């Protein structure tokens, strides 16, 4: 069983790592595969020039956990990083493994707008991490609809709220404020070395 954790990771922070480890442990996953997106369809534009930096930072952040791995599958693909394409490709790489796509509960509410949504559930179950800023009724209603329409299998993970975001980290760096303990020490050194954000 492999967890797939996608995102822009711009930059990766402690919240991402805590979620990945919590989910891995709770669902007894063999590993969590971090997949940095090249052009996420539901986010503002991510500068292509940061792609390698973002990938490098994820590698640094996950290097000390033997259950974490990183894939450049989306960075190597041209065009928009659609989850359906990524899961299809990963399923061909891991044909005998059950895949679980890890996301925030906020993504469940918006899944009906995702590209080729039906194929997502054909390749993977979904693990939704609950968030404080999402209406639980909306999530349940959408989950029922997805199950009816696409035979979706959605698991929910209750865990402590981690109120750190990549946007917060970038803003603090931009304003000359400390992000120590928000990002791994190696990531902080990388950001400083390359003068990112």
C-alpha cells in the first residue's frame, strides 16, 4: 500500500511532513511518495524555474525517513499536472500495489471540478485529512455524491490541525521573519543558500 502525496510544496514545510507520517502510520502504508507538481491546475501559477528547487527541497526534507520517497513524475511531464494522469502512470509502475491519494478535506469539496475525476477513483482510494476551515456537512454530501457517481472510496483521517502553509512561509521569508521550526533545517539552509522567496 503506497500513499501518494501531491502538491506544489513551495516550499515543503513541517505540516506536510507531519501529515504524511501521521497518515502513513494510521493506515499502515508501506511508504509515502511525494509528488511535486509542475503546473497544478487548481493553484495560481507556479514558476517553472522553481521546479527543481521545490523537488530538491522535498528530497532534503524527506531524506531521513526510510518510509518517504520522492517522484519527479509530474516535473518530467509536459503541460498541466493532472492527478488522473499521475495516478495512471504510478499504477503502471506499481501494478501490484494499492494506491492511496492523500489530500486535504477541502479537496473533496472541489473534486467535481477535477480533470477526469472518474479515473482518479479507478486508480486509487482517497485519504482525506480533516481541516479546520472546511464544512464537514459539505464534505459528507460531496463524498456521498462521489461514491454514487464514481464508486469512490474515501477514507478520513482525524489528526491535529497544523496551521502552517507554504504561503505563510514565503510571506515570512519575504518580510525578513523567521521560519525556523516551520520548515526542516536542511530546507531552511537551502532557501538561504539559493535566496528563494
